C-alpha cells in the first residue's frame, strides 16, 4: 500500500463520516479512527514481532499504543511550539510525516541527501524516505518552495504528523 492509497483512504473515511476504518492487506494493517474535529486522524500499522515478545515479556498493541501516546504527549508540546514558531512567518509551510517510521535524508548512506537547506523543491520532489515495516516510502514535498529548515536528524524515528521540513513558499 503506497502513500497515495493511504491518503485516498483517509479522504474516503472523512467524506463518508466513518468513525473507524481498518484494512489488512498482504501483512500491512491500516487503522483509521476519526473522533471529533479537535482530534487528528490516526494511522496505525500492525506491530512487528519484537525481541521482548520473543523472550517472554508480553507486549501487546494496546501497550505499544499507550507508550507511544505517552511519549507523544510529552514531546507534543515542544513540537507544537517549534512548529508554531516556524510557521509564524507568513510564507512558511511545514512538511509533516504521513506515517510512523524511520527518517532518512538519502536513499543510501553513500548517497547525497535528497534536499538541503536552500534547495528549491516542487510538488513532485522527493524530500526524504521514511522506512516503515521494512518498506521504503518516498515522501514528496507536495508544494513548491525553498527548504528553510530540516527538523529531523537522519536515522531518527518519526511519528505520524511530526514536522519534518519547513519551506518558504
């Protein structure tokens, strides 16, 4: 399932007014929950087996989600403040992560980064890769502008909706 298909599903869920939607296809599980207007839509993927589960320490999806939500709430305030400061200037746009995964600035460790500060990007320009469940997802800018700031370090885990780049449009 690619990024466009996921975005299309989110639009359909929103348009049809579904409270929740879940699909599993070829080992990839997508769950979209829609509550009231103040809460964002959630995209969750099926957890992969981990070492803790194999060694006998149980780790359920509910426990993982609770841990992720707790860490998100701690980091959420600083991310929102950083994002507000970055977008405070009137011609700034933020590129956010559409999925949970690991952020990579280049296609391989030996390759040059997709974009650097000062580069001009278009809607179809690949700005990074996010690895999720052993799949490399190319993230496109989707807007035209100049890269002003890169908010994530190479190899860093990112959350759904986390700010990645600031563009001057």
